[in-house]
C-alpha cells in the first residue's frame, strides 16, 4: 500500500483527537462565567436587603412622626394615650426589624467583599493558567514536549513498557539526513511503527478562541479561515513527515508512519 495513502488514512482516523487540545482552556472560561453568576446573585440579594431597609426606615420615620403628633395632643384628649400605646409597640417592633435588617446588610456586605476577593484571586489564577496554557500550545518546542508526554501516556495506558514494547527519541542516520522519531513501537517479527507527536495547532487554537468571542456576533467567517489554515498546516506537516523517509533507513523499515494528534482528553 502506498505510504502516503496509509498516512492520510490514519490522519483521518486520528484528526478528531485534536478537538480536545483546548479542553483545559474552555473549562477555565466556564469557571469565570460561574463566578460572574455568583457575583450577580449576591448583588441581587444585597439590593433586596437595601430596599427592605429603606422601606423599614421610612415606616419608622412615619411612626415617629405619628408618635410625636399624638404626644402633643395627649394633654387635650386622654383617648390619645390609649391610641398611642399600640403605635409605640409597633414602633418598637419596627426598630427591632430595622436593627435586624441592618445587621443582615452588614453581613451581606462582608460576604460580598469576601466573594469579590476570592473572585479576584480566582481570576488572577485563571489568567495565569490561561496564559501558561496558550504559551505552551503556541510554542513549537513546548507543544512538541506536550505531544510526546501525551503519546507516552497513551502507550503506557495500553500496557506497553518502555524499552520493551516501545522506544523514544531513537536517533538514526538515513541516506540523506539524520532522523529521530518521537516513538518507535516494537512489533512481533522485528517490525516497527514510527510515531511522530509534533503537530501544528496555532491556527486551530486561534480559531477556537475567536469562535468563543464571536458566539453572539454570528460572524464565523474569520474562524473558518483559521480552520482552513489549520487544515493546510496539517497537510503540510503530513507531507513533511512523509519526506523524512523513515523506511529508507538501513535496518529500520517501519510498517507505518503515524502522525499522532495529541489531545488533553
């Protein structure tokens, strides 16, 4: 079977794995939205308490005015004193309610201040984590190391043993130049599979980030252009991989050359 056709077939099977490359990025965004929703809920509760406090304070002032007016008239009419007693009791109850509302308001302010502080700390950590993730995925060397780690985890999770079932960073000198595949899988019958874990993701990451910003704008044109650029870069990477000619190396004729697309999932 033609080697390039085999590579393209495997590429079609493995290309879905790249969708998880930014899985760590979007949960961090959902966490930020959850903090904003918590902040809105606390602010709404605080507004309700402030409104209740204002209403209670207005009622207290009205009752105080009524009490003062009744006090001025009690010398003229003894019945006013009897009418004043319930008002005084109600005024006392209102004052107690105002005190409770004031205490509740102070507690709400304290909770809000604490949540704001936690939100600031969480946002700062989110920003640092996001920048670190973006830098790691946009750097060729860091992305290559990340892909190698993901590839090693995959083969180890499948039960393979290093130096027994697979080798890493095997350096070989071919007819044209030296090559060093990321991983070589040892097969029965002294056969091998060569796996390359380096893959271009810059355009894909930019497309995902742009898509998140344009969800409400309804303008996916730029995102589609970035995805097309990602597909073009991936095809170019496959072509470059096929040009390495691992099968021309003396004593090392792999059955397949696999392009591994690492994913956080």
